[in-house]
């Protein structure tokens, strides 16, 4: 029998990945209320206020941990810097997505968080593959995924972006443990 962690914690060199808590909502809202972040995600609205962050925390708490896990990316000195999640969706394998607050771009936090999440997913969540997509106009996200071992599949899909209120070309990638 496989025991499912209900609130896993993943530690990396500089980061802790943990479930978001109600007290994180103001910080999540402050980081996420940036059109340049929201437009690179499928599900994040813009503007993104504290009420949106409260709803997000409640949605994460209601996730079935056998099918989805979402983490705050918390830096040891800076506090929360972003979010990363893994969930079962339309594909045959789970999908991952992440975002980092603008003031923390370029510091390797997304790559470190993704590496830690993938190790956790393969060892504890028992997943052997993961898919991800990045909007074609966001090559930086593609580089993060490549550094974590994702490979391009050659498939480009149209995906809805809530913040853009439009579809965007999404370059699909796959990771195999």
C-alpha cells in the first residue's frame, strides 16, 4: 500500500517547497499581481488580489494529493518567492507549472525548485514522467525546463491564458525519470 503525503515538504539547497498557508495569501497576491507573470500562465487572472490568493490557498488545501500537489517556493532568507505545482490533467502523465516573482527572476530559483519537485515526484509521488508547456513567447521558461531535463516533444498546442484572455502557442516538453 502506498501512503500519500498530504502536506509534503521538499528542501533544496536554498529553498523549501511547502503547502501554501492562509498567512501566505498577502505575499502571494503581492508577487502574483504582475501582468508579466500572469500572462505567462494559463490559470492566473490579472489583476490578482488577496481574495484571489485566499481562493488559491483554499483550492490547494482541497487538492487530492494522489492527483495534485502545489507548493509555495520559499527562500531561506527572502520568504515566499513563487509557486510550483504538479497535477494530473488531460495528458497521460502529470503536468507541472511554476512562476517566480519578478524581483527574483534570474537567480535560479525556478530551476532549483523544479529540480527539487521532480526528485520528490519520482521518489515520493512515484511519477516517472511529467509534461510541461511554455508559451512560445516565454523562452526563459523553456530554458528552466531544459535545465531540469525536459525535452521538447515537437508539439505546439494552443492554450488559453486567463490573463491574456486569449490563446497562445504552447511548446510542449516531457521529462522522464
